[in-house]
């Protein structure tokens, strides 16, 4: 089958690789659509920290945002899965450690991460092996575009849950990329007043097209009081500290973005303002909820997807080139891949 393979920093190509076989407790999914995200770009550039830690190595097959149909099942898997449309979890714990046994498999120190960690092949390929325990069934009304947005939306949903807001509360989302905008949409669907901040005018114009009227391009323009929670979906190293300064006393700061350099938080500000700081790693625990939001129509992720390319177009996207069909920089932030193109 065809798969996209990163062979070295700045180098990737489509290769013919052996088709996966469904092992015990596994299925093989025929991939309908997959997303490209910032983590994939970091692997392509060579900056991803897992490369330095030894959790990942070239050659590398990326892709952890995906959907498709179950094409084969392994021993111990119910045949009823055959033909079902699914998405799935990225984080695959060992299943035996204390974290896995207590429902925190996404934090397992021996975990695989699909297309990211431990050599588990990713979804930028025609077929993908997945443990049946990681699958999320998709209703037929959740098409390929929305299906491949389940994983980032699950991250966003967990971040919104971490903010713990009631209808009428005010939330500032910093970083209007895919996860930030999904979080903004999810929060708005619950009756929260959402504000969006980011330095790029194009991304804020796109946020306006989604109906977000409260938008701020500079820190000086952001209201200095009145936020019950601040959600950092950016990669700015100073944003977490700014979020603590900005949030109301007794409020919450949710951190889901990661900077390339260490961030600093003044614990005195956290304590004296009685602020709760919540970190979110992965969409584990939010996948079924994200599927329900899409199926109900409460959240529509499709405007965030600018265009879809084939496997042959992936290297250019990872190098930072927007395909011509994706429109200007103020268009949707997400690029999808259809392995059949």
C-alpha cells in the first residue's frame, strides 16, 4: 500500500509499504481522511522533542487525526466491527500499569501514540492498524471531514471541560488555530461568551467568519478583567503567565498549547488569586463526546478544513506551503489528506 514516510528532517516521500495485518485484539482501518497538524510539522522539521528523547525515530509514518472503515479484524474481535465507520484514540497504553488500570492510559509511560511515539504507524496511509479498544464508532451523518476532526475536537472538549464554565460565563481563548477554534465553538454551544485572541489578523478574520465577535489582536486590546477562564491553545511561552494575570480571582487557566521553550508561571499569582491551572494532554476521554457534538450539529468543524490533498501533497504542506485550493491565510487552518487521491 501507499504511505507517507518522513525519512529525515525536511525530507518525506510516498512509499510502497507492506499492508498491516490485524493482530489479536486489533482491526485494520481503510483510511478515508486524515489531518495534518503542528506535531506532524515538528517531526518534519526535526524539532519534535520525541526525536531527542528516543520515543520516535526516522523513518517515521505520521498521522494521528483520522477516520475510516474497518476492513479487517483480528483474533478476539467481534466481526460486527467489519464495515463500521470509526475514528479512534491516539494514545495506546500498555493496559497493565496503575495508570492504565485507573483510566489514565494516555499517560502510561510505556504507551504507543499512533503516528507519533514508539513506532506505531500513522494514518497518512491507505490502511491503519488500531486496537479495537481505541475505536470510536461514527454515526453515518458524521462524514469524512468531521470524522477526521474527532481527535482534535476531543482535545478541545477536554480543555473546555477543564475550564468548568456555566452558561453566561466569559472565556478567553488564546490561539485561534484548529484546537483553539474548536474549543471556542464547543464553549459557545454551551452558552458561554467566547472571546478569541491571537497575533495574526488573518486567523482572527477567519474567527469572525465563524461568528466570534469578540476578537483581540494584541494584549493591550484585551479587556483586563472579566474572564472566568482563559484557555491557552497557543505556542507562546509567555501566554501561561499572562493568562494567570488576566483571569478573574478564583478562575481557571487551561493549558493545552505547548511552546518550544519553557514557560514560566508565578506561583504567587496562582496562590494569591486562588486560580486553578489545568493541563490537558490528548483527546483521550473526549472522543465519544466530540462525536456526539458533531452528530447533533451543535458543533460544525467543516469550515476549519481549508482543503484536502493526496499523499503526494503532504511534504509541501509540512514544509509550510498552503495548497492553492486552500485559499488565503485567513481561510481555515486545517489541511486534510485523502489517501485515495
